[in-house]
C-alpha cells in the first residue's frame, strides 16, 4: 500500500564542471596581433583540435582553444575522462532548446574571453572566431549575438543561423564572414549554408562561400583555405 507523498520543494540549481582552455601566443611577444577563438566539432576535444589546427599556428596571433562543456561518455571505457570527446550544447530537435543551449554556450565562451582579455587586451588588434561542425553553429551564433566583440568569422561544415539577428543586419556590417563547406558533405548539406551566405551578401555583409571537393571533415584542404582567408584579411604569418 502506497503512502501519501507531498512534494515540498522542487527546483533547479547549477552544477559546475571544470572546462579547460589554452591560450597560445605566436609571433613577437607584446606586439599588436589578432585573437583567434577556436571551437571544435562534436566528439573532438581541445587537445585533438589543437593538433588539427597546428597549420594555423603559422599566423601571428593569440590562439585561444576552449573545450566544450558536455562530455561524451566513452562506452568502451578505454579512455580517461580527459580524453573523451566533448559537445558544445544539447539538442533534441527542438528549436527553442537549440537556441537556449547556444546562448548558454556563448555565455560560457564569453566568460573565458572576458577573463583573459585584461591580460592581453592592449595588444589585441581584432578578434576572429573559427568553428567546425557543432563548433561552427556555435561560432555563428556567438558572432551574430556578440557582434560588438567579433571582427572575423569562419564557419566550417555548419549553417550560420541568420534568423537570430531578427533583421538587425546593421549590427554585423563590420564582420568579415567566410563559410567553408564540402560539396560531398552528407551530414550538413552545403545548400542551406549557401543560401545564408547569399542572404548576408544581399544585406551588405562581407560574406563568402568556399566550396571544397571534400566531405564533412576538417582536412588539410580546409585548413589551407582558412589560412589563406585570414591572410587576405591582413593576418600575418610568422
């Protein structure tokens, strides 16, 4: 026989986890240079993405790598927790949940940047954000909602969700935007991103689409194209 039960209190509270980040300086110490924020893809982590992006270390810049806050459980139990892949947000197909999760992740990224900027701000000439796949969705959202803090945006294998602008196109006129997408990408199709880039261009934003004969990956071909794009914007090599 079940006893009567009264729920006295039900609520929510925050639970913090430690999330690593790494700031690397290339070029002469103390000289004016860009800050590049790197956001990895689903299942990657900071360490693996740093290895992937080694080609971009040839740029004189502050390179900020941040790890996603959500760990992806290793069912085979062959990896330490520090080596597990990570995710940036939780998504169940519901748009409201998606935007809410993107906003929480953006607040987290902004918190890391705000913590580090006082130490390097006088030497930061501009801020660029680079995101791949899941990190690309976050990079796009971050740049469009934190537009005062971003000068350059590179998105690989994701769609830039311009709907979050709510038609405030004037806010992002100063941002240089480049999309890098694989023609053979069957996970995130290129056509929706191509439409977003056309929409951005129609609204007067400096935006371009770079289609590569690649799949949904983060290959050397992508990295070479990204490096050349940064150089065209005025980023310098070591």
